C-alpha cells in the first residue's frame, strides 16, 4: 500500500534529523524483507555512505541491527518497538487466545487487524498448517478497499477520513464500489473479501467493539476458494464468528484479573546512550538512540503518556523527549490527544513484518557463531522430537578433526547431552513415560541405559542446569548442553558444544565452556522472549 512518507522538507523545525534518517533506514530494510547491503541502503536512501555507516553502527549497538559483512540484517530485539505498541493496545494479549480457539474450532486461519489511516494493519495471526498456507505477517499494511476488515472499519469512517481516502485512491477497479460495500457492512455488521487481495483468497470480517462502542479491531476468518465460496464462508462460519466476537467484547469489558502491566522501562537509558557515545565516539548517533528509546516508554498500562511521563520513563531531559515526540508525531508513529501521546499502528512497520516470521534456529544462529569463535569447538541447537533430538541449527569449527553433524540429524534423547537437558525439563510423569517406551541401547560401553540410573542422571541435570555426556553417544565424543527456555520458562530447545575427548578434560569443559554456553543460551532467550511475545516462534 502506497503511503506518503513525511520528509525533511515538511518536518517541523524542532524535528530530530538523525532520528528521521535512522527510522528511514529501518523502514527501508523492513520493506526489503529484513536485510540489505550497505551499498543498497546508500542507493535507496540517498544518504552518504558515512551516514549509513554511523546509523548502522548505532542500531547494531542497540541490538536492532546485525552487521554481517556488507549486509545489514534486522535483529529480533528490534521487535521491542512493535511490542510496545501491541502491549499498549492490549488486543493481542486479551483477544489472541480467543482467536486461536476460533481457528481451532473452524479449522480456518483467523486474524486480528486494526485501522491505520485508510488501511489496515495486522496485529495477530493464528494460521492452520496446510500445504497452501493462508497467512499475513504481524504489521503488514493493506489498503482498506481490498480487505473485508478495511470495509468494516470504513463503515464507521468520518467525512474527513473518506476525503483522505478519495484523495489517495487511484484508478482501482475494486475501489469504485468501496463506499457501497462499507454501507452494506454498517447495515449488516460484517463484510466479505471475495478475492480482492489475491485470486483464490476469501475472508469474512466482523468488528470488535470496546466497552464505549468504538470499533477497536476486526476479526477475520481467512480461507481459500478450494474450501469455500464467499457465500458458503458466510453461511457456515458467520454464526460462530459472531459468538467469538461476543466473547471478545466481553473480554474487553472484563480483562483477566491475572493480567499485569509491563514493568516500567529502566530510567537509565540516557546513561546507557551517554556511555555508548563515550565508547564509540562519532560512530554512535546519540540522538537516534534516544529517539527510539522513547517508543519503548509505552506499553501495557502505559498506553497514553504525558511528556513528563516519557521523560521520567527514559531518563531523558524533557526538552530531548519533547523533540523526539515531535519527530515521531511528524513521521506518523505517535499521535497526540490533548496533553497525552500514544503510539500508532505504524510503529509495527519498523521490522515486525519480516521478523514476525523468524524461527528459533534463525534467532540462535548468530549467537552460535559467536560461541564457536570463543570456544573454538562446534556448537548446535536441537529440539525434542518424540524420543529423539533433532538438530535445527549448527555452526562447525574449522578444525582438521571436528564433530561432523548436519542439520536434521537425529539422536536418541537419553544418550545425548541436549536430549538429557530437554528430558530433564519435562514434568516427571512425562519424562518417566518417555524413558519407559524408549528402546535404550548401549551405543558405547559407557552409555547409561538403566531406568533408575537415567532417572538419577536427569534429576541431577534438572538441578544443575546442564548436562555433560562423556563418550556415551559415541566413543571419543564429549559434549555439554544447557536449555533454552521460552517466556513461560519451558525448555523449548537446547544448545551444546561438542568436541573430541582429547580437546578438554571434563573439568575444563565445566570451567571454560559452561560459562560461555550459559551466556549464549541467555542471549538466545533474550531474543526469543522479545520476538515471541506476541507471535509464535517455530522451534523446528
């Protein structure tokens, strides 16, 4: 969807130029799929190479960008900007579980979208696993006239909003009937997208209202013409969709008692930017970093903030926070209501669409590279798959004699360090059931196979937080592993370092490798917790 982007030419005098340029870089990389070369950024932005280098260095320091040779790659931590908006509106947290329940009952994909000027932007996705997947990404922006959700929102547009849409609309054959479709949606309470976005794609959308009657989002059921016609979609799914909307509106009126507001952001962010400036000098653009931290001041329980509240949350001077807010308002990422500010859905455009499809292996891989550079041995990530582990990410060392394992390799969980870490993280009854049904063969003379012995080993692993397997999987192979946990504390994967037993003694593994391994797992978890806060991260 084409949206006019505010420029320096139209910016107010107090706007922060480096913040505008930095956000432009993030937006362009996002629209390019999450990665661009530095040369491509220079051509796309029209900025000098030295300016791009400074912006990239600053964003890398913040953890928002990863510099991979000549490529700039968006990093999972960037999603904390979009998370601030999603937490502030509370819709994914409150309504997401109900959308997932509806998707499971109907076996169709379900989306939640919010209005963004004369378009719609997705804030939640629950998809069904099929060969032909029907899904959008969190933060994707679509023109209102080509979606059922947009038709629902347009049913309640003001004259000013309609005037804006008319000014933006080009010669679109689907746009000519949009006003009529919006009037129908207002009368009947729902709308259908019959292949307007893409041939074969159909959707049914209904408005979801806040307690004051305002339409805050739209829920849509998305299918394919191979499964439904637009008419059969409406006839078969509309009654259940209405029930789901009623449940969502009730949830908005009665938020769960256990729901808690975010912890306020650390007020020492200004001190951090000062320290970074001292360390990196001219390569660190302090005004860009400070401006982006203003976005993170918002969140659950902090949907609207005054200038004083933003300054207090970030530790910035009021004048600095004010200029950042003026800039963000000019760019469309913040709106002002009387003396309070709130984020707009456009914040989701800063990395969320490409990063919402991130997998755990993609999150882990850069950290595994760093780990291998530190310990000079191969490192891997694996998940539990039945009674075995499956390797999903791996970085090999460059040694002449190294452990040769490929992604997709499977080993019995009971005899592998990563398998023992993952088994130890299971509830005791589930762990016992898995061990009972597993064929426990002695792979080497040292393999532990007895049930009581394995139970004792796994209990020790659970208590100590790591597993070290010494020549039980293969003679000459020694490995040590720690868990990777999600936001709920569940062990969803394990990371290990493997080596020939002649490389290090057991004590050297514990003294030299284990601390680095734990630091790597903590770094992976930090990214996973940010990326997975409002979207499901595939582990395999």
